[in-house]
C-alpha cells in the first residue's frame, strides 16, 4: 500500500539522488528542511528508488535517532545490531526485532556472510551458510576495548570490501526531533573517509548541528538534497500529480480539476498535501472535510477529527492515539497497550484499517505517531485552559511511569528507554518533587548505562522546576556536583556545592550537611588543595559525631588520614587511624564493622607505603582483601587491587602491577562503574607503554578515551587524543612512543 503522506515526486531531487547512488564513492547526503517539509518521506522515497535500481544491488537500514544519543552511541548501536543479526543467523539469538530484519536483509542481499566466510568474491555469492555467518559474526563484533569511531569506520570498510561491485548500502539517520550536538564533528571525520559503496543519509532541520556546524558544512563531500542548507522547497505540480496518481478513490470519486484546486490552497506544503490526500483516499473524506486554513496545525486538527468520525462510539482507538502522543517517542506495542488499556489484538485490528495505519509509523523498537504536528495536536486536546494536563493525560503518564519503573526492576541490566522516560512521565503525572525523586531513583541506571550527559541535562532541567532553597534543590545540586566531579569539571562541581552549602544553612539537617561537607573535602582532595580538604574533612567528622554516626566518623577519619599522608604529616595520620581503628570495634553490626575495618586497614597500608615500608603495606592490603572477599564487597576489592598496583609499581614489579590493575578493571566493568574503568584503562595503557607493549597500550588508550567521552569528560577525552596523536607521529617517524 502506498503511503500518501509521502511527497513521492520531487523528481529533480530523486534524479540527483540516482546520480549520487550510481557513483560508487562513499558519500553522505543531508536532507534539510523545516518540520513538515517532507524530510522523512523524501528519505523513504530515496531508499525505495535505490532498491528499484536494476543495475545496482542496494540494501538499506533506517535509524530513528533520539536526541539523547551521541554519535558514538549511534555508531555503537549500528555495530551491535549487525552483530546480533549475524548471531541470530547461526541460531545463537532468537529475538526478532525490526532492526534484525533490516540487517538480515542487508546480509542476504549484499552477500556479506558469503564473502566474509570466503565462499564468494566481493559478495557475488548469495548463498549464506552457517559457517559464513559465523565468520561474519567474528569479524563484525563490536569490541568495547577499542575506539568506537575508528572501529565503526573499520567495520564499514569490511562491509564495503565484501559487497559486490554494484552493491550499495544505504544507512538512514533520521533524528526523532533534534540531533545530539555533542561531538557532531565526528560525523564530518567519518564522512571524509567513508568507504566506497556506502551512502549515509541524514535528515536535518535548518538549525540542527550538521547544517549549522561549520565542521560539517565545510566538507565538500556532503551534498544537500535541496541544493542548499535552507531546506526543501514546496511540492511542485509534478510532485502532486504523482501523489494523486497512486490513489484509486482519488481517481474515481473526485474531479481532477476540483481536487487540484483544493490542494493548491496548501501552497505545496508536503505535510498538508500528504495529509489531505490520505484523508480523501483512506478516510472516506470529502473536499468539504478539508480545512480551509493553509497552516499545517489546522490540517493536523482535521486529521484528528476525522479519526474520531471514523470510529464513533469506539473509545479504544482514541485512547491508543492519545497514549502514543503522551509517550512521545518510539515504543514497543506492549507499552502503548498498557498505557491505553487496550489489548494487543485490538491494536493489530486497528492497524489493519488503512487510515489508522497511515497515521502510525513503524520504527526499529516499536511504533509512534507519524508526525510531530499530529502528536502535538493530540496532546493539545488533553490540556486544560491553563496549559496543565487533564485527568486522562495524568493517568496515562502515571501508567507509563509505572510500566517503566517495572521494566527497571525486571532485568539485571537497566532498560535505556525506561531510564530516560521514567522521570519525564513522573513529572507530568505527579509534579516536580516526584520528578526529582524519580531522577534520583534512576541515578544508578544512568550510571550503569553510561548516560551521564543525559542525566546531567535532566538534573539541570529539574533546577528550573523546584523552589530555590528547598531541600529538593539542595539534593539536586549535591548530585549535580558529584556528577561534575566524575566528569572532572571541578569548577562546576564547586559552584554546585557552594550553592547547596548556602541553602542548607536554612535547614536543621545535619546528616545532609555532613554528606555535603565530605563531598567538598573530596573535591578539594582531587584538586590537590590539601589544607582546604583537611579542614572540610574535619568539619564533616564533627558533623557526624554530633548525630552519632560512627560509620560516618570512621570514613571521615580515613579520608582525613589520606590528606595528612599527602601533607607528610605521618604522625598525625597514625593518630587519626588509631582512633578510627578503635571506633571500628564499637560497631555492633558485623558486616558494617568488617567493611569499615577493611577501609581502615587500607589507610594504614597507605601510611606504611608513605614511609617506604612496602612489605608491611602489602600485608595490610592483603588483610583488607581477605575481609572484603568474606563480605563479597566487590567495589572495595577493586580499590585494594589498585593499592597493590601502587606498591608493585614502587618496587618495580610492573607485570605484577599490570595484573592487579587488570583485576580491578574487570571488577569495575562487572559493576558497570564506568568512570573507574576508564581511569583503570588509562593507567593500564601507561603501564603497558612503559613495557613497550605498544599495540595493546594503544587499544587501552582508545578504550579509556571512549569511556571518558561517554561520561562527558571532555578534558580527559582531549588529553588522551593528544597522547594518541603523539603515538601516531611516532609511528610515522619510525620510533617508539
């Protein structure tokens, strides 16, 4: 069935696209235009035209890119998808998704598995055996230890090499709304070296980063389908004639002259023209049913009204569309059915109706309303005059929040969609305070998934919703400060902590004040401002004493001892640790007593190390390691391996240091402690480089850089880039890094 929303003509653009497609040179193409100008459907038409070219062997995959996905995340998703498609091919994976079917078609159509397995030449063979698919699986698997951008380019080069001479792979990247702006220049870097026979298609609004970013705009290899970055022009008469020719009811029920005169009123707006044609063809509409206002928003209102007219007395279809509108993004059928209160069988029945089907778009991972104009219109019907949600919308948001919270609880690994959407739906259902609580609830999931940039954006968003000086604001600034510390943005962290400290003076909340004071001490410690760190830790210790928190006092004493060691005050550090050791004996809870004792033993080991008593220090660390293994406290176990690494480096046992560091990294990865793993890979690369293990050191530098980039730590990302650039220069000049 033809999609009558699509500006399927655009003859000059399509002719230009065919020229680009015929050229085997690897190339990116940007389709730029304002909302409603027909970007998505022109992209769809371009793909359809490519698949029809008899002289070429084309295959395509399409990705809807959420605004939270950075270029690195998009590239990683593509690599993982093709890997899982190949994995399913050999029976190792039974899950079937839209992306699986797309990549499965690519693998078969282009003969990738046969070429990877050595049974074909350049993809000439179309027969795929299990051995071929296994070979493909091994060669395309995403390796988290390597730089994602370099790896993505390498995988594309492999695919290009395995394709037949007339093969073309089209990868469509269509942002959900705006495209993630962080490090978008990476796309330019990729395009500049895009392998042959690959075409990368971007949909962009005029204000999106690939259009306004000079890094991309200055690249001569990127053509704009409209001819300029300003956007797509209105549909021409030939385009509209093409659309009209595809509709049976349009040809038999309307006079061509009257129909075209009515459509001319919309001045070639692709959204309005496409919506009008779909309404007449699929919804039994008349010319009088079409709006007389050329503004696209009026057309969206007419679409919504027509839907209600087609299903009189049937609240389920209205609930489904309202649920899709409230959910906003692409969602699996199970989620929209749960929110709308509709059975899955009912959804499938409605989707068989042509008009309903024309308003819903299939995407990898689920479905959504086909255009933002219609979704915005439906949401507007659920708002009160003051702009707030009505009770039905609040109920939908509440159910969505419950569903996403259940998904976060149900798996060993958190669900990214649930992590990103739970706070938003909680906000609309219960208000800002509940939003803050949901955001805090999701913190661990954001950390595990490495979505620190998205988490920081949501934390900053929450600050504009809650009263200044409220306990909620203090909590958010505390968390935002900790996040900025992890990203090594120490100035920003200090600002957040200072504001939180000022606000907390108005409240009698000694527990929160103690926590905040200790974090300030840790920030000063990271900045090597030892005296300020010492004063902050002393204040934190006193705060914990006042509220009778013995474990807090012990932790504060341990941190204070670390500062005293750095200052060279070893006698004071010994006194501090003696007190912490005595306090450990007073803790009645066995597990807590063992945990704090392990921490104190580590601090004593650090003191011995500072005095050059390395054997004694190692003995203390091993005692602490035995305690943590009894507790099965993996995080502290990893930290102790780092202490042992320091000892072995001091005595010149580099292989031993490398071994302990690798153990710590493995634990950090098991616990999804990304920032710790990134730091570990960086130091492991330094160790390996010192032992002239240049190849593996380079891999670990790339891995550390990828993780720091994922955390949004630009300073460390750029610092490692300088190291890698120096390594490249050394390689070119023929001497060791």
